[in-house]
């Protein structure tokens, strides 16, 4: 079966995505002491699974955007192998150093790099501009909404109001992470199976497989990233954490409905920066540098691997 190796690689990348992106959903309740890491990761895994399945049943706009980024032609399996390998490598490196980098943009950069190895004419400008717009919008909107909700939320509600709110907000963020990133990987899966299906197609077993793998990866968690975002980068009170959850949730909902393939990592980190206090400019600068390096480095790795394999 020619698809098996690249399908196994895609499965590994989905696992890494759940593993490294789990902290984006649960960083606020864990950092502020509302939930233990294990309970928060279990909740996020379930919500991730439901997010993948629910959104796939309603809309596949994000999946179609990923599917149409490039024309890989008859060399699709080789090019996708290079793109996925670069994505997985970058995700593991980022986790090792506790950097909440974006698996989504690593994946897109990998697809771009492997497509360029086939020729610049293989890239489609429209979907790439849509991705770039989503990147800028998610960062700006996440920060602005995090700051806005922190301003609007009352200072002294009932004692457990924000604790319960953070649990709800994290569950919603995990659900929306599944909705966003699950569709991206379903778009790649459609690319892998495009010749077998005779074009773009998604089936229920594919959605279930993607959801289960992402949930399993989420259970593995990412404590290092929680330390960076929730404890080192800013000071998060329960009120600020709830504001960040709301800001991220609104951003992801809006972008998903528009069909924009945005990064859950970027949206949540921007919202945390907007809602938190006493930000550490050194940590924030290191995160920004890692984000800036994601596109060129993943693209170069994928380009090199594709040229070796082709």
C-alpha cells in the first residue's frame, strides 16, 4: 500500500500536535491552580475529540484551504512525506525547549517548502494569502480581546466564579483547537488520498481516526510549555486567565467560521499576553523569535528533504 508510510507519518504528526498544543487550552487553569495538570489534560483530550468530529460534520472550509495550498501532482506522497517529517521535527524541538510554537504554521511551512522543491508554480497564491491574513488577525484579535475582557470582567464576583469560568473557557478552547487543527490534518489526509478518492473527499472513519489521535496526544500533555506561557511569560490571576480564555475562544470561533486556518497557539498566547500582567519581555521575545523562525526553518527542512527524496 503506497499510502501507508505517509499515513503513519501523518499519524505521528497529529499525536505531536495534541502533545504540544494541549497546553494552549489548559494553561490558564493549571497556571492559576484551578485544575491539576492531569485533570486538565483529560478534559482537553475529550474536548479536542469532540471539536474535530463536530466541526467536520458542519463545515470543511479550513480543510479545503489546506488541500488547495499547492498542486503536488504525481509526486504528492513524496512531497507530503517531506512536509510532515519537517513538521514533526520542529514540534519535538519546540516541546524540548518549552516553546509554544505553532504546529499549524509548521505544517503549512512544510507544505510550502516541499511544493517549492517541485517548482514555484506549484504554489497557489490565494490560499497562502488567506493563511497569512489569518496569522495576523489571530495575533491581533487574541491580544485585543484578552485585554478587553480583562477590562470588562468585574473585580470581585463570587469566590469560585472565575475558577469555574476558567474550566469552561479551557474546555471551549480545547474544543476549538480540535475544530481548527483537526481540519488542517484532514485537509492533508485528503491530499494523501486524493488519487484513491478521485479528488477531494473526507469520510467518517478519517474524522474519527484524526480525532482519536489528537485526543491521545493531548493526554500526553506538555508541562514545559505551561511553565513558559502561564508562569514565566506573564502573571495570571483567575480573572486574567478567564479573560484570556474568552479572548482566545472568540478569536478561534470567528476565524473558524471564516475558514481561516489559524494557530491555536498564537491566538491563546496573544490572549494571555493581553489579559496577563507584568509580562516578561525576554520570554515574550523568545516566543516571538521562535514563531518568526517557524516558517523559514520548517520550509527549508521540508525543501531539503523533498529534494533528497524526489
